[in-house]
C-alpha cells in the first residue's frame, strides 16, 4: 500500500523551480496565517488549491497528462481555471505579505514595488485587456496541433506551457475576483461579472470543434505512447468536452463570485462613493485649466 502511494506521489518529472516556489508560498502563508486572523474557510480553500496544484504538476499524474489527450486537458483545466480560482478566492495576498519578515518587507519588498521595472511589468500584466487576452490566448494556442506537438517533444516548451497557464490564470482571476471597488481595483466591478462570459465563448467553440472532429488532431500522443487503450477519437472527444463544458462551468462560478463582490460593494455604497470621489478629483484637476 505504501509503495503504491509513493509511486503516485513521486514526481514524473522533478522540477526544482516548481518545488522551491511551492514550498516558499506554503511557508509564507503559514507564517502569515499565524500573524493575521484568517478564517478557517479561507485557510481550507487556500490549502485545497495548493494541494490540487501539487498533485496536478508534481506527481505521477503528470505522466498521464503527457500520454493521453483528455488527461492533458484535465490537467490544463486544473492549472488554468480551477486552481487559480480556488486560491484567489481565499484572498491570500495580505496573508502572504504578512508571512514575510518585517525587515524584508521594508528593505526589499517596498523598494521593489516602487521600482520602475515592477510598475511597468504590473501595469502591463495586470491591465484588464492584456490579462483577458492572455487568458484566452494561452488556452487556444496550446490547442493548435503544431504547438501541442512541440510542447510534447521539448520538455522546456512543456514546462513553459504549464507555467503560462498557471500565471495567466492567476492574473486573470486576481482581477475578476478583486473584492475592492474601482479604483484601486484595476477592473470595473460590472466588467468582472461579464468578463468570464466573454472569455468562455472561444473556449466553447474550440471544445466543440475538437469534440465533433472525426479525425485524430493530436497524433503526437500516439508517438509518445498512449496511457489507455480505448479508441483515439473517444479520448479526443472527452478532451473536447472538458474544454467545452467543465471550463465554462468554472468560469460561470467565477462570474457568480464576482457578482457577489459587486453586490456587496453596491450595498455598502462603496461604488457610488468611489465614483463621486473620482468625479471630484477629475473636477479639481480640470478646473484650474479651464
């Protein structure tokens, strides 16, 4: 029994980059949760998301993702949709920040956040239009058979594919599930609700095309050796359905969560108050020049 468990927990392809990043995030959150009052629900949500990320990327399950199309799509669904959504829903930003020693925050974090390099990177990466486009592009581009083949043949491209899905997922859901009004939130509250409906449309179309295709779109999995022996088109159909139905359901859940934040902001009057504040600032800026 232990041998079987160890087999599943041992990474198919070991990655120091992922392991160090994962452990660092866990340590920071653990330290931060001891300094701040974090609800049990938020902690459980965060650790469930981290557990799903580790099981998806750094266990023997990765073997099946490299040898069967529908398992690969399940992995990408977790990395791009479910894991970022679950972790971001736990609001981990303040907890991770509190996990850093105070001296580190004063000496390294604050100067880094004020630097020109960080302002440019964050300004581009967290721009709502850019983040939304990247979220969709990194889904569709890895569905192109040529790019899928390249990722399966070159481990560096394969890891870049996984990291691109994780990062674009976190950036997008961070904007959509922002609990603040706009500003300081970068995306307008109403757009946070509409955005998942926009981004799911091309995914539904791509999933439908793959589902109803009558020929093998990804023969690279035959070259690598398939993990299961059932019909190739059946596996491809299941993979297309994963892109089509579960992904759309996850984005619908994200839209409902964004709507909950929007209603909370509206009930508290923060949207109207911040809107009046913005108009007042604009008036003060414009009036001396008029």
